[in-house]
């Protein structure tokens, strides 16, 4: 008889805590579904010297990435290897591993005085990034130093949440 009471007590104990755990799991599922735990990432970008990445944003409506870049200490006569010829940089900017096609003709020749906005179109990749979804990518740039003849290259990273 004593064994039956112990078994009944154990069963009631398991049922009570089982229902409580089940309710907690349902509540957590609802909170995740509502997006309470979705953390918006701060947009950030980094390109090593002589470049400086000042801002990055990704517009989810037209699938365009915009980077605001400045440069200092580079030979402005050789900047055409960087952004004056967009075909040279089409493989230079990648979002989530896919190439991002440069929009328009941008030049870093004046970027020491005024930062330059470099835009690229991600819609050609065939995938889309929705509003407030995470994006990340890489950028590769080339430059020549004053008085130097050899081109140098730098690689940077950027990321954040799409607007």
C-alpha cells in the first residue's frame, strides 16, 4: 500500500511539473514568433587604411547596398583602378558571397575632401534580403601610394540589418 502511494505521488509530481514545462515552452514559442528576441544589428563596416568606411546601409525595397568611403594618402592619378571603372570592382563587393554590381560611375579621386557613396545592385543575384534581415559582405579595393608604382589591395567587411 505504501508503494502505491509513493507511485501516485511521483506521478502527480511529474504531471504538475510536466504541464508547467509545457506551458513555458508554449510561451517561449509565442514570444519567438512575435519577434521579441530578434535583435537588430548595428550597421558597421571596416576597410583598412588608406580607406575609411564611414557608413553602410542596405535598402530592402530596391536591393541596393550603399557604402560611404573616403581615402587619404593615395595617388589620385591612379584612382581609376579603384572605382572610375566599375567593371574593375564588380567582383570587389560581395553581399552574402554573391557579387554586387556597381551602379553608376564613382570615383575616389575626391574622397579625401568629400566622402564618396558607392552603390551596388544586389537584385541581379537572384536572392533578396528582406527588411530588418541580416546582411554581411566584403569589399576589395586597390590603390597606389604617392610615388609608388605597384598597386596594393585591401579587403574590408561590412554588415548589419537591412532597412
